[in-house]
C-alpha cells in the first residue's frame, strides 16, 4: 500500500510540475526552443537569447496594435523581419521599402509628423542627417548591451546598428575576359580609360551607399582631391541607380560589368541567384564600411510599438533572419550567429579603414552638394523620379 501511495504521489508531482511549466510558458517567463526561420513561433513569447523586454513595454505596444516601418535593407529581409515581429507580438505591421535617400527626403518633408514609426536598414549617413535635424527620437534600448562596440550606436540613442557591410567592387568575370580586360584591383584603377561605360554606381541624391562613397573618397584623398576623384570617375560611369544595391543586381547578367557597392549584395547574386561569373573585389589600398541601422521617427504614431521594434531589431530573432533571406552582412550583436557566407568569400569585417563617422555626420549634406556642383549639376542620370 505504501508503495502504491508513493507511486501515486510521484505521478501527481510530475503532473503538477508540467502544469506549472505550461502556465509559466504562457505568461512569457520561459523561452521556448526556436529554430531560425521557423514560421511556427507562438505569438506571445520572449525572443530567444535576448535581454528580456519589459512586460510593460510589450503590453503598451500591443495596446497600440500597429507599427509602420520604412525599410532600406533588401525587401526580402525587410518582409521577413516585419512578419516575424507580427508573429511574436501580435502587432500588425505595415512596411514599405525605400532607399535611405528617399526616406530622408520623405521624413524631412513631413517635418515631425511622420507617416511611419521606425526606420530599418540602410547606412547611417542619412540617419545622422535627420537626427541632427531633430527628426529622430532618442531611446535607450535594453538590448543595446549586446552591441559588439559603442561605434555601432549613436551616443544619444538616436539610432542603433544591426549589421556591417564592406564597400567594394563586383565584376562580371566573363565580360571582362571577353573584352580582354583585367579586373580592377583598387579605386584608382576605376579611372582607367578602358573601363569607360562599364562602371555603375548608385545615385548620390538617393542612396546612402553613394553618400558613403563620397565620404570614403574625401577621407582617403582629402577634400578637393576626393571630389576630383568622383568627377574623374563620372567619365567612366554608365548608370547611377536609385538604390545602393542596384549595380549588384545587374552584374551577373553583364548589363553592368563593374558595380560599386556593398559586397554582401554581390554574395546574394552569387549564392541566391546563381551568378557564378561574379567576382568580389576588396580595394587593395583599403575601403570603408557601412553600419546598417534602425531608429524611431520623432512624432511616431505608435511610440511603444516603435520602442519594442528597436529591442526586437537588436535581437537574434530579427538579425538572424538576414542570411535566410538573401542578406549576408556581418552582424553587430554578440548573441547572434554570423552568416557563414561572408567569411567563405574571404570578407573580414575588421579589414577596413578607420572611417571618420563624425566628419561624415557633420558634412555629408554639404559634400553631396559640392559633388553635384562639381559634376555640373548632373544630368538625366541623376534624376530621382
């Protein structure tokens, strides 16, 4: 009889413990095991391997029930990040993909009454411009504690880094061979007469990538020499694309023979689109890098959902979606798994020049105006419509 009672008591204890665990999980106090890219995540869970978000913020965000996102990363990654946020928190997300220059222009025009709540992806130069204009909302994120370095955030919390991309060249190996040309190895090589009409770059007026190119040349060669370099380069450029990733998308087909942009965009064309005729070139004298960011717009209609987005964007649940959706940038938080593809192609996130973010932050608007003036005001290639 004692043995039977002991067995019954053991069974009751196990059932009781299971029930408690189930109740705790429903309350969000335990973290379920998740698999990257798993579409069956429950809607009310604390993201895995993340600093726990304050329950009060989650509840306030849910009460608002909606979030509007402008994204300047690639649309596939943007869509995946927004859809996952909606699944995790049950908050309706509307998103639109725009280049960083387009977002900057839109937010400046709206002047404190933004049509979106947050900005996701794209290089920080335009973020710094609108922050200086008072159009971003400062927020001290809990998950910022996972950033690998203080350089991956604005000191006052106006933006936070989510990834790092290396600037370089993507070239069509077959087209160069057909023309009897060698691949360019450095920035100065792009000025050679033999490359006339073969080079594509993004538009200085619309793309954060192109703004980074301006800053890079000025920092490498000096102010006047850097602008003169871009004037000389213009003679060889066939197309200025609206988006920074535009050149990369045309290299594999051969329409663009040499594209200037972020090398992770080239990896996408090789790995996801099968263009094995594309080579990646890291300029031999050194290159710069972008910090892809996220931020809250000043006057956001859904401020709590926006803050929750920032916490989410600084978590593995968001950034580890990137390499599942064609984006192979290096990640800048310590609890996320780096994309293997970037290392496989020989990219090193530390092998970059000492980029002066303060100079870029303070002067990029002036630099763009100076470049466009030096180019004679531009032509049809620089139209933004």
